[in-house]
C-alpha cells in the first residue's frame, strides 16, 4: 500500500547545500581558529590557554576589553534612543511614506563602509561642513576637531547600526494592535502612561533583538574605529586587525577572535532565552 | 451590588448623559458624518445601526475622543468634552477584538483603569472582584488572557470597561468576533448587565438583529446621517424610508395610489402593478385621493390565500424552511422584484400555484421616499 504523504512545498533535503557550505566555510574555519589560538611555540609556556590568560590579566588588554564593552553599550543605548521613535513613527503615523522611510533607514547599509566613513570625516573635519555651518551661524568662534575623536566613532557606529534597531523594533510594533493603545487611553492613561504601560512592555522583544544585534555588531566592527577614532578608541576587533596586519601575532589574534565570538554567542543565547520565556502569544 | 455612574452632575438635571450638537467630520475631503444631533436618555442603550461606512464608528470614536469633530460640540454628563483627550472623558469602551492587554493577567487588565486613577490597593482588589463577579468570572484574577475563550475575553473586556464606573459605556461591535450561538447568549447577558447597572450605553453594530434585541432605541444611519431614531418595534414596524425598512429586515415595496379614506387614519390604496388589488394602509398624516405613495409590507405581515378579488395575484416560486417559519418566494405580475411572505405553518400550496396575497390594515407602512 502506498502511503500518501501530505503535500509540502519544501523538503528537508533542500537544506543540504546550505549546511555543506556552512560546514566548509564557517564551522571548519572556526575550529581551525580554536586550534590556532594555542601557542605554537612550546618555548613560550603557559599551556593552551596562554593567550586567553594574557588577554584577561594584562592591564592593557583587559582595558581594551573593557573599552570594547563600553563602546558597544553606549552605541546600543544611543541606537535605542534614536531608533525607537523612528520605528514608532513609521508604524503609527507614516502611512504611505513608510516605504520612503524604510529606504532612508536602510540606505546607510547600501553604501560601502569606507565611503560612508570618509563621508563623516568630510563632515566632521576641522575645516569640514559642520564646522563651517557652526561658524557661519556664530554658534562657535573656533572650529572643533570632531574627526579623530571618540564622538566621531559613536556617530559613525550609530549611523550604520541604527537601521538594525529600527527594523527590529518596527517589526514588533507592527504586531501591536493600535486598539490596545486606544483602550488604555479610554481607561484613563495619558500618552506617556499608555506608552509606558502598554506599548513599551509589548515591544520588549523588538528592543531586545535590536539591542543584541547592535551590541554584537559593534563588537565586530573595526573600520569605523580605525578611520574615525584617530587611535583614541581601541577595541578588541581593532586590536585583532592590528595583530594580523602589523605584529602578525596570529595565535593571539585567534584567541581574541574567539573571545569576541563567545560574547556574540552569549548575546544570541540571551536573546533566545528572552524570546522563549515570553514565547506563547495569542 | 450597586454600581452607579459617578460622573459629576450625572444625577442632577444637568442634561443628557451624551449630547452631540451638530457634530460633523470629514476625512480627506469626504464627509463621513454630516452635522449630527443626538441626545441620550439616562440609563438607556442606544444602538447606532448601519452598514459599514455609514459613520457609526466615526460617531463612536468622536464621542470617545479618538477623533476631533470638524464642527459642533460633544457633551458627556453635562460637561463639554469636545477638546478633551480620551483619558479625561470618563468613559468606558469595549472593542470588537476585545483589545485586552496580552502582557497582563485578567486581574491586572480589569484593574488597569483604577491603577491609572491611582486607586488604593485594597479598593482596587475589591473592585476587581466585584467586576469579575458581575461578569460571572469570579476567581479568574490570575489567569492569562490567552488562556481564555472568546466569550470570556469579551466579558473581561466588559469588566475592565466598567471597573472605573464610567458615566457612559461605548460598545464598538462588541460581539462581532463571536460565533452565532455565543453571540446570542452574550446579547442577553450584556443587556442584563447594562440594565442592572443602569449605565447609559451606545452600541455600534451592523447587525440589525443585535440592535433590535439589545437596545432601548435604535438610530439607523446611512451615508453619514441618522435616518431614523426610535424604539426597536417603532423603527421595525414604522420605518420612514425604504432604506430603513430594508436594512432592518426583508420588506416588500409596492408603488400605489390612494383611492379614498377608509376609516380613521386609514386609506384604501390600489397597487400600480395590479390596479384591481386593493389594500388598506394606516397613516397618521392625511392623504389625498389620487396621491402616489410607496408601501412597505413585512413578509410576516403578508398572508397567503386563494386568489380572490382584491388580493395581490402571485405565483409561488419557491418555499424554504427556515426553522421557525416558512419563507415563500413569489412573483406578482406587474411587480419586477420578487415578493416574500413568511408563515408559521406550511401553506397548502404547490410550486407554481396561483395565490392571493393580502395584509391587515396595520401591516403596511407608507414610506417617505418614492419607489
């Protein structure tokens, strides 16, 4: 007797090419990197975790780790502050302008990071556009040096990463019925309390997703720090780049990469737990 | 349990619980609500009945404060609320899709309005218990919203709206999302709670049966205006226009000519389609012989009999058993639309049989518009 299988558009076997691809170009390199992070030179001593110990205990590298976390946290927070109102506006008020706003939000992602970063240099330089305007309006008397400053790094990072925040929050806000806000209003809540008691708690998933994405992506980016920071901000990813390109200390760079990877994994684990906990929704 | 609306000045003679004075509203150049005057009687349930796009929901949203009127003013419990935001109007509202907060328990939902008013903890808990008892869901405080059935969610939405003792309850298609049986049960239950609390209510619905079942008065709306306001039996039996007549149920429309007086407030008419067919209509207004009129006769007011003189000659097309009555579809010669007649018992007539239709003097109404 023939068993009639229910019709399915896709079959599990369709995943095979992707899995094979990821295995060869993702999983195997990761394992290789793990092995590479052990000191090759037995003469150095200190066991297989030598580089990790160095990274965590050496005051300079520990400082870099701390700075990495600080940069990521500040960037995430600023992205949230900037991104939430944009996402809220898009969902509740934009209407037919929504497509245009989506384009404007995604546009930074469509330009090359080098172009974008140099664009900011032009805008923020001592004789750049921003300073020229501020001088013209008489708001300042002497031009500021804004490029090669931490502020430039934050501006650059927020510019690139805010789309991830906006789109994450946007997706969740779309699912919140406006009538829930209307209900809260009739029940006596003003605009702020409606936001605080209804909209915000219901959009926590989007906020969490956006924050974790931005946090992890900040940890991974080094071009912005390299081109806009003027050496004033050194994060782990920038250090890896330097280890590879200047000192060629491959083992140490691999160890740092793995630490960064671990942070990213922890972030996603956190997000996963968060979504699972809030899981069942009508 | 006595739950009286505590809106300021409600128990004085400060005026109607809700009063709309020449309120109108346009969206993008389209007038969805023509200047509307409407006043509610304390404790009544008024239904705004009409097809989608008739302006009934806009009217409700204007009263709730979600929209601002272009002209006119809105008074709630004697207070002008036209410029006030929804949270300052002291109203209760129940939405079609329940609109319960999914991140809160049943108790937190019901307590939300009280929390916004910073009611004390003990009073809040007491009030939540009382409201849950009112909707017969005692002890449901700690349940989560998605654990409730549709009917239960609707009852919680009602409890939440009533918890703050609003001066007026707004119901926006409250039973629209429920299936037929449950909807009928909830109609009576909602009506019962509303009567018990004596809370003035406005019910928006497109379901004529729901409007007739639940309300003290029905306001039939179309194209942004109220066509007729009256008790359910009044608008059903004495519709002013063809639209009202047909929206509230099936109606047979006949064009006719007045032939003469036939008793106090009664006139004889001859149908255009069949001049030999005579009928009697009641009309409080005087009619002149020769005057052209449009008649509406409800299918249950038509009786089927042998095709004798003076009756409307018709041929039976189809008989449908509808559970509580038999529906006959007939064609009357000279009348382009089919004629419907409902009878309690099956009539001894076969398909294609010739029958005569007639009605009692009170069974026909004269409409204001022409056929």
